[in-house]
C-alpha cells in the first residue's frame, strides 16, 4: 500500500498547479504553457490537450514543477 500524501514531507512533493482557459471538446492540439499576461497565453484549450500535456509532464522532469502555468492551444 502506498503512502498517503499527508505522510510525505511537503518539501519533497513535486507539484504543478495549472490553470486553464475556456475548455472545448476538440481534438488534442499542441499546448502552450506560459504565464498569464506573457502575450503567449490564449483563451481556449481542448480537454484532450489537457490530458496529453499532463501525461507528458508526469513522465519526465518538467520545467513546470513548483510553478503555476496557464495552458492554452
């Protein structure tokens, strides 16, 4: 049985809190992860794109660990 999140030292947890704009039901498309107001942030994101981005970021050392990007297509 795995450890509960509350039993970990919070300094050891790898986290990313991502924000999303208006969600659509379209196909997966390239995702831009950026900061609000960067000029690269957009107003729309497909749900399939969120899944693809999240799985990709979980499978490798992400530049977004400990950060709060906004995602868009």
